[in-house]
C-alpha cells in the first residue's frame, strides 16, 4: 500500500530546504508549520525559548521535516486536540 500522503516536497519554495541537517531527498514539507508547537515542552523537539521575548524557537528542530514526521506527529495529535479544547 502506498504511503505517499505522508510526504510532500515543495522544491519551488524560496526557503527549500528551510532547515539544514536532512538530505534534500528525504526533506518533508508536509508540516511546514508544526502542529506540535502549542504542546510547548511536550512536543519532543529540539527547541529553546528566546530569553528576551519568551517565544519558543524551533529553528533547530528537524522533526516536522523528517522522513518519519507524519507518524511522529500523528502519535501526538490527540494531545494537541485536547490542549486546543482547553485554550
């Protein structure tokens, strides 16, 4: 069975690839804006908080652009939904 729905690339995007550290052939654009951002510390990614603004900086995180991004994000999507209901 095909699983092409789990991956997408937009090579015409002026930012492609927007993160370094993943081979271009494996780069996944499906989650250009990570749906796990609102999970804060529970996202599981490589993030930090900007000391001056307190804003979460995910620029060093490769999870949403990895080959296995779909499976990882879907494993946490119920937590995203629950948090969104509360806020």
